[in-house]
């Protein structure tokens, strides 16, 4: 049903339809192929794959800049681990070889309220706090409060 609404809004005015953007970003996140994007763009359901790629890159860049600024000004904690990622090939051609890439993945934890939160000095303190936190479950009200915090 939403596709019909998108097509009707696109045929009326391609700048007025606000559904193209979230649908395009969702399909990009799902890994939709370029050919499918081109087809849906021609039908007026989504924007182009190139637009979706630029939008994802812009969102990632903005979030990384925000993270860098927060890391410079607040307390934070990180965790990291080594990863191996396999790239598989769907077409068997000379230049398409499957291979592994190795790297390091890290996660930065920034508490929502910097004034009331003190980072543990040692890893043992951190693990002790994690065990204490696992004993009590978070409520839906606390989740809504965390969601309201701007990062």
C-alpha cells in the first residue's frame, strides 16, 4: 500500500514526497542490489542507489564527528577485539576472488550523564559493576529516558 502512495506522491511532485528517503535508506541497509534500486526508482518508489549511498556516508560521517567531539570532552570507555571477515564471490570471474580481511573492531561507550558517572579505574572494577548491573533488569521507563538523551 505504501508503494502506491509513494508512486502517487512522486507523480504529483517529486520534491513533496517524504517517503522516498526512509524507504531508500532502509533498502540500502538491507543490502538491496543496484538493479533493484534502479527499478524501484524508475517506478517512483525510491530514490536512486547513488543517493542512498551518499546519504549513508553522510550519516556515518556526522555520527563519527559527533563521537570524536564527545570523546574529546567527556569520559568514555572502549572495548575492542580482532576480527576476520570473509568476502565471498557471487560470480566466478578472474578478478573476483574470495578472501579474508583482518582488522580490529572497537566500541566506544559514553555515559549519557557525565556528571554522575565515574569510570572504573581497573578492568576488575568494570567487570564487578557489569555483574551488579546484570542482576537488575532495566525497565521500559529507563529505556525511554535513555532514548530521549541526545548524543
